[in-house]
C-alpha cells in the first residue's frame, strides 16, 4: 500500500468514541493467546484425571497427603516471605537516602541499583558461588587473616539462598518504593516538627505513613517474584531449600506428570493472587502504578497508627541514646554509610567475576594467580557458545521489536483513553509481571508442544515477548504521561490525519522512550532463562541456557569469561536505555 493510499485509508476511517483502545487490541489478543490460554490450560490439567478424562482433585489430595510437598510449599512461602521482609528492611533506608538527593545526583546514584537489577540472575548467582564457596573469597579472606581455622559453611544452605535472593530482590524493592518517596512533600514533615513533633514522630507518623503504599507494593512484588525462583536455590541452596518451582521443573522435564505440575503451578498462582487480593483490600491495587492509595479504616487503621506511634517513641529513645554516645555528626553519617555499604553489597559480587574471566589458571581462584585472554579465546573458538550467543542476540532483537510495537500501541491507547476500561487493560498488560514465570513457561511448553514451536526461534521470540511487553508498556506509559496531547490536536487542526499525526508528530517526540522500551525489552529477552529451559528443547539453546547447563556440570573459567561478556552487554544497553529514557 502506498503512502497516499494509507493516508486516504486513515482519513476515511471513522472510529467510534472508544477508538483509542483499539490500538491495544493486538497486544490483548497476543497475551490472550500466548499468556492467558496456556496458563488457564495448565491449571485445567490439574483437575482432570488423565486416565478417564473426568474432573478430579486427586492431584491436590496427593499434595495434601504427602509431607514432602507440603514441606516444600512451606519452604517456598518461608523463603519468599523472608526475602520480602529483609529486602524491605534494608532497601527502605537506601530508597529514603536516594529520595532526599537532588534529581541530578539521584539519577547517577540510581544506576548503582539499576545495573544489579538488570544483571542476569545467572551471573549474580555465579558471582555468589565464587564469593561464598569453601574456597571462595570470604573463606579465603577469613582463613588468610587467621579469623577462622576452617572454611565456614556459607553455601548450599539457607544462608546462601537468602543472600542470593535478597541480593536479587533489593533493587526491585528500592525501585518500587523510590517513586512514592520522591512524590512526598517534605514540607509536611517540617510542619509536623514546627507543631512540636520530634523528628522520630514526624518521620513515622507523617513520612513513613505516606510512603506505606510504596513499601507494601514493594513487598508484594518481591514476594510474588520470589515464589517462582529456582536459579538461586538450585545453585546456592541444598535439598532442604528446594522450592516449588524446582518441583514443577522436575515434574515436567523428568516425570512428564502434567496434572501434578499443573496442581503445583495452581498453588503458586493462588498464593500470588491471594497476596494481590490482600494488598488490594488494604491499599488498593492502583497504588502500584502510582495511583492514590485507599485509606484503611476501622481496626486496621487504628492498629497501624498505634504501631507507628510505638515505633516513633522507640526510635526517639534510640536516637537520643546514639547521639549521647557518638555525637550528632556520627549519627548524621549513619544513613549515607549504610547506603554505601548496601550499594557495595549490590555491586561488588558481580564485579569480582570480571578479573576471574581474565585468569590464567584452570581454576577459579581469587585473586587470580595471573591474567590471560585464554578463556575468552575458548569462548570464541567454541561453535556451541557462539551459536548460543548469536541466537540470543537475534531472538532478543526480534523480541524487542515486537514488544515495542505491541507495547507502544497499548501505551498510546491508554494515554488517549479516558474510559473506565483503561485501568483494567493496563493491569492486564502488567499481568505477566505478576504471574510467576515458571507458571508461564510450563503453560507455554504444553501449548507449543502441540503447535510444533518447541526448539524453534519463533517459540523463543513469542515466549520472551510475553515477558517483555510489561516493561515496554510501563516505559512508554511513563513517557506519554508527560506528552502534551495538544500537539496532536494542533496537527489535526492543520489537516493532518491520524496516521500522519502519529508518524510525523507523536513518534518523533517520544522516540527516546521508544528506544528505551526497545532496549529494556532486548535486555529482558537476552537474560531470560525460564522460557528457554522449556521452549529451546535443548537444541535451540540461548546464552543463558548454555550457562545454566555448564553451571550444573561444573564451574569453570569459561563461565567467568561468558559472564563478563553478558555483564558488559547488559550494562552498556542499560546505560544507553536510561540516557534515552531521561532525555524524553
């Protein structure tokens, strides 16, 4: 179709009042087919007797009657809950410190949180295996200084799992709480102090109360994300730290027990939905996306105020004690020192992998006895590694292109729509972030096996696009919130039709956001492992899948070299994406 014909077509097109939402139709259909249907089908398998085809709850009865499965379920909830709690406790001071900074410095410091957040879970887990191992960095340091006589058991136990989980989830907690804290008017705290409130009472009863929607939203997202973890417990934990996602993988890949895998997935999804329901009843689910939180009433509100008052009183007493012991200057430095220690915790483990990629030794000793490029040469000389790398780049490029197009139209539809359906559609596009990835991956595997998409690049692109769409929608929605719609109206007044306005006005003005959405989607695909484990079929392996296979067999310097490559690629793309996003 020529440009003139296209222009005539869009000029002649007369859509009804809800026409803006039609732009979201491709995304709604795509997610309905490749997200909702596979997940619903997987859950349906859990209540069907495979032998007779009748409805049955035998799989759930088996779970309830077997101590092993109940114990794994309890371990999963315990680890996810502890991860959420610790991430909030140590992430809140960092978010508070960042929120107090001027915008220019905050943007620079936020990169210390963003880079660990987007760094591959495999690379971060590999780093902690090097740090916490019996001959790892910490044990070598402690034994070398004579603090201990034998290596401490820091790995393959609950401690190792919690360190890896908290390290992975703190950036998510900080990035969720920070926007809420930035929006709090600090003059309210000053007004409370002017009226006689102590600094501790002003913080807990004013500032913390206003930041509570961000805190609870962070806890919700961290808890749900932690439910589906399997990389960290697989490598940093032991048998006692087996989580639900690991059981699901075993049921599908080794036992081919689809009804039982569906029942386990249903339990995980039910836990996630229950957490969302509780959050919605207390705070309103819209507060996650920056909407106003609903006010709690009755006993819940009174109990919350009583707890905050108690915390304020205890904090005031501790503040006076610390000031008398260490002085005001030392107390003023406590928050920056803690923030920098936490930043070191987030950044340093991954940076330790870089010198190991250049080691001359055949073993992963830190510090390396010498430096060499031999392991990068091994990586470049391996057809298996190069094919996996090339496939990851190609799949990520196709995924980013598709997700940006779908997410761009969806964000444009939501920005131009003022109907009550907008919030529901926005929540639907965010759903792949809420549903645990392992549930999505297993559902896709069952669907793709019948469609012939297993071990195909197309299957990988479709699966990765489902996961990347929420990031594209969120990025572009944030950009379009500040977009002046009067520019489109002015173009229409001057005779431009909708197609011409979109291509000549809207797209050029938000191109920075489009590039950022493309790069965020690219990173999401490039680092993705869960979909690749099931959809690649062991043939169309990607770089994360090849790393996973090698890490299961044995840690080696080649893995360190590959981790360096992944870290550099992701960090470079992230910095470029942030630059374009901020320039819009």
